C-alpha cells in the first residue's frame, strides 16, 4: 500500500466523525482559522515572497505571478469569505423530506457531507483557503494538491489552518496537503477512500483525471460561452455587455468565445462591434456572411468549438433565434450562454431550450461565479449535469441519507396485505 | 458513424424540445399510454406467452420465469403506477432559488430534465413501462435495452407506448428501444449524446459499464446490508425483523447479508435466531465467538463482503455500538443498514455515523424501495453519493439550470466598485 493510500484511508476513518460534528464547532473552527492566519500574517507574506522570488527567477508569466501573490488584500478577502461562511446556515442536518409511510413508520431525508473530497487546484494560494473553508463548513474532509509555484505559501497556510482546526476540536484528517505532483496518480487510485475529485485547471488536465480514475469527478472540461444578439436586442446595451464578457478577464472560463448575431441587426450592430473590438485589441474571426461588416479573418468549424482564453472572438450571423439555439447546443460546452433581447418570448424560449448550466438575459456571461451568485465562495464550476451544475458552493458539497424510524415493521406484512402504506408528508 | 450513434444524436436533438414541453402534455401522454396498453392487452399477453414458451424451452430458472410473466396483475400494477405519476407534482420548472443579486439582476435556479438517459435493465417487462413513464414524466428521453428473454413483450410494450406518446404530442425521440446486446457497447461510446446511464443488473455488469464509458453512471454496485442488534434491542421485535430482511425476497439488493449482535444480548438472542433460521432454511455462517450459540459454519473475512442473494446469513458478535458502526463502514456497500434498539441515543449515533444511503431504526432493510418510499416508482437504487442516493424516483431524473435576468449589467462595474452586490432572497 502506498503512503498516499494509507493517508487517504486515515482521512476516510476521520470523515465519519467529521460528519457528526455540530455546526457550532465547525463555525468556531472557521473563527480559529481566521485568527491564526491574521496573527501570522508576517510569516505568510514572507513565505509568499519566497514563492514570488522563485517565480520571477523561473520567468513565470505576469498573469500567473499576479495570481501567486498573497498580500494584505488577499488575506482580507479570504478572511471576509470565511466570516461570510460562518454566517451562512448549516448545510448539514437539513431535513429535505419528512414522510409518514404508515402509522409509526417515518421516513426522513437528511443532508450529510459527501465524505472525502480531493481537490487539485491551480497556482492561487487563496484557493487553498477558500476550498478548505468550504469543505470544513460542509463537514467534509479535504485532500488538497496546489500548484507547485505556490508551495511555500500553501505549506504555511495549510499548517496554520490545520493547527487552528484541530485546536478547535476538528479531527486531524479534516485537511491534508499533498505536495508532489507524482502523488496525484496515487490519489486517483484511492477509490476506496476518496468520494469525489474536483480538478481545477486546463481542459486536458480535467480529461486526464476523468480518464484515469474510478472516483467520481466534478469539474468543468471547457468554457465555450456564447452571446446571442437577438433581432429585438437593445443594441446600446449589447455593445458594453459583449465587451465586458470578452475583455473583463480573458483567461476565465465564463468569458464569451462566440458571438451570434441575428441577420436583421447584423448590418447595424457588427460595424460598431468591429470598431469597438479594434479599440479593445480583440481580434475577430467571422463566418462568411459577417465578413461584409467586420474587420477580421474567416472562421472555421473548429473555431466554433474553441475556448480561446484570449483576445479573440468568433462572430456568426444566424437567420433566427432557433438557429442560435441549435448552434449553442451543438458547439457549446453547456457552461453559460446569454441572449440579449427586449422580447420576453424570445428570452423564455432561449432559456428553456439552451442546455447550459447558466442561461442569461441581458447581462454579461462573466457573472457565472459562486461569489457573484451569493454562495460565499465556490469550489469550481460544473458543466456536468449530475449532482451540482454551474458554480458549486456549499450545497454541491453535501449529499443526503434516508433515515427510517419504525417499531418493528416488516415488508412481509405489506406484501401480503396485512398492512398497507399511507403516505403522508409531515 | 454507427447507426446506434446516429440514433442517439437524433434523440439528443429531440431532447431539447422535450425539455420545453408543459407538464399537462406529459400527463396527457401518460394517460394515452395507459389507454393504449389496456386496449391491446390481448396482444400483449400473446407476445408474453411467446417469451414464456421460449423461456421454458431454454430451461430458464423459476424466479426468472416469474419475473418474465406479464399478466393482468402486472398490467394493472404498471397502469396504477402511471396514474400515480400523473397525480404527482411536475418535477420540472420548479424554482429552487430566487435571489436578487443587485437591483434589476435576478438569479433563479430552476429544475429541468437531465436530457438523454440510457437504461439497461433485466428481464422484467414491467420495468420497461415504469422506466419509460418516469423518464416521460420528468421530461427526459430514454434509450432502453431490456433483457433478451423478454424481447417479444418488450417490443409490443415499446410500440404501444411510443405510438401513444407521439399521438399525444411528444417528440418521437422520447423513447428508443435497443434490441441487440452487441449494441450496448456502441451505446457506451455515445458520450456526446447520452447524459446518464442507469445499468440495472449484477455487480459485474455495472462495473463493466462504469469501466467502459465516459458517460456518468448511476447504479448500485452491490447490496451488502446489515442489521445490528443493540444491547438495548427489543429482542421480540428483532427476530421477525431479521427474518423478514433475510427471507422475504432473498434475491433483492436490500436483503440483509450480515447480522451484528451486541455481546450482551448474544447469549439470549442467538440461540433463538439459530432455531428460527433453521426452520426458515437459512444457513448461518458465524464469527468464532458466535459459534457457541448458533448452528452454522465459521465465516471468513470474505463472507463479510459477500452479497449472497441467497438463504445464507453471516453472524458476528461485536463488543459495542462503535464496533458495529466500524464494521458496517468497512465491509458494507453503503446501501441500507439498520439498528434494532430502544435507545434513542444509540439510534442517533448509528444513523449519524453509518455512511449509507439508508439508515434504519427498528424495521426491515427491505423497505429500501422507491415505491415503499412513496416515489411512485424507481429507476434503480443508487449506492453512489453524488446526485441521487438510495431509491431514485423523479427527483433523481432532473437537474437544474441557473437563469439570470438583467438589464445590461456588466462585471467590470462590480470589479471596479461602480456597482456592488446586494444579495436578497426573494
């Protein structure tokens, strides 16, 4: 048995008592973590400086260096996030269903933690704090593997969080840090101990995880988001929304990649869009019909499936709403897609028929985010349809069990007509 | 492209309009199906007689022949089930969350179908009707592969259901029947068209499906259920409950396989149990300590993990409640486990710490069933922890999407402090 496997089995053993911890102990632990991080801020920043120094020596690109930085502002953010989590209602022990099956035979469906969750995340050290806090609040044990660029910062954050949690009465297995990339492959084999994997990272990485583990995976494989400018769109509203969705943060999964424009408004809207994109350094690639109205290059079928994560936008003119819907369901990644229209009927049809986690009317796709939805934080965004869909907060980290309370009832009596069910929701 | 793949892509295309159908059309279709089945009862029974004849010629075992039979009683059952489904509330278009994120920016979380569901089921033709009805009521398209023993009955049931559904205005792709076993492997490759697979059958078969498809799978891999007789158990209640859980239907997944007995009551309870099991032709295999009190053979570690599906029961004496809980979490399959006790404290601890879909006090494990839970019917029982757990009815066949209604809001305004979120649940 590998040492990783042994570790995960110990975590599994602790996960059962974790599931029984009352909410006030989990909240007290969150407070202890806030206090411990704040009183060791200098040490955290010193470790972060070490990571930044190594990153600079290694010539890491600016966006990664920016995400790597853990300063006063980031510390304040994660502590505010944990304060927010403390005040959210306990996601555990909620009764979802309470039903009398027969006299003296009561069924209850009650929320409980999933158990042991493995999260593999990118270079942002603040993600470590957020994920640890979400898992703790929801009664789950978390096994974390962060980006190696952030190794020093992750290590001190982990030590401080673990120390504070255990001192508040949380089992030691509530949080585990995995530091070697090679250990990920060991982790993928531990399907007897880990209940859920949440990989955050590139599409290729998520696919690799899915193809190499029997453990259920919750993650998003791709973010090919669309905006459809309808014939009844307010075009003055449309331009800033498209620009925000494309440029506010190009590397995010909820950034728009393809713009679909109704043929009736294309001649008016596209030239304005083209000029605005030129100003914003966004390169356009367009369908043959659109080339009459935009400055750009012709697009291929492959462009329709591409998550650029860059200052590039595909443009296609469609005949009508249904062609836009068909395009999105065919080429999209079921992440987040928006319609810009003043027609309630068109919006309703779009939102019913587009098969995506987020369907928006008259706003930017960039709103697809756990914090912006009021979830406090998120462990990721799911483009799968099972369990949790879209930004995943506390609700996505719990499951339920059915509790049945009887007085000696046996099924034979019901099968042979001596008793019968009288369902009554309580 | 294989013909199966083409078929599934057509089904996928129909699944989008299926998701938009109002509940009254789906209910009317259920009524049309009831009517069509009832007015063609003679033809159905004739086809079933053909299957039964072939089954007899092939020497199928009696339990399979019994499940294969589709007579007046089975027809009445499935029609009553569909009437029950008609009267259940629509699982679609339910608003789970309605939240103002800011003035004029409203988030709604609304239920919708999963999409296309592939169900591979055993030789019971009534399962075909139940699964088709559950998928229809929940707005999903279903692709069904039934047992080949029931080919004639399945074909006529499918034809009648499909004809009635289409005549009631349901898209043709709502139901598809796959008839060749070899086509299952083609089906497993259609991850661009099928959203969920539900295999019903042996553990080995479910594992095969999980290992050979990228499509998410919901199924139960094993049913190793336990009953723990606590020191505070009412022993008069315990004996009939254990016998019911073992013998009422030995081939079911919710049948008890291992009995754990507190050492304090073992000397009183086990001799009575041993005698009763002898009368009921249940063979006992026991731990060394238990051999003093029972007639049976010594058990091995492997017995603790075995789903017998037969008149065999493993018996183990435990020192206390926590040893029982640890045994169940270690050897069980997280299906359904019961404690027999008059102590509320012991029951509460057991139900919190046992990590199973069903945790019962003072009743038979055989109650783990969608019909007995009041779900109308079930597509299966899930021992996974994600999405749906335990018996899966309509709720397990829906997902949700987030709808965001705005007036041109962009994220840049919130990121740069010109706007801020004001979360308010509506």
